[in-house]
């Protein structure tokens, strides 16, 4: 079955996200841990930031 243009755009957006954002996850987590002083809160905040960035990237890829 052929992939739709939207599915290909999602794949491309995910590849860009992996290349640009994921190498910085450790630094993001350390910064959030410094801000929050609470490991669980820092993990939640870092995950929320990464989800927001990923969602924005998927949105921008549809232009």
C-alpha cells in the first residue's frame, strides 16, 4: 500500500525532530532538574517540552 503525502510528511517531521531535538535531551533534563530541584517534576517538564516541540514540528511540516 502506498504511503499518503501526509504520512510521508509525518515521517519527515519525525526524522527532523530526532535529528534536531533528541541530541539535546540530556541537557534539557539537567536544566529542568536545576530549575525544579525535583527529579519527577523535571522529567515531566522535559517530556512536556519534547512533546510540544514534536507536535509543533509535525504541524510545521504540513505547510
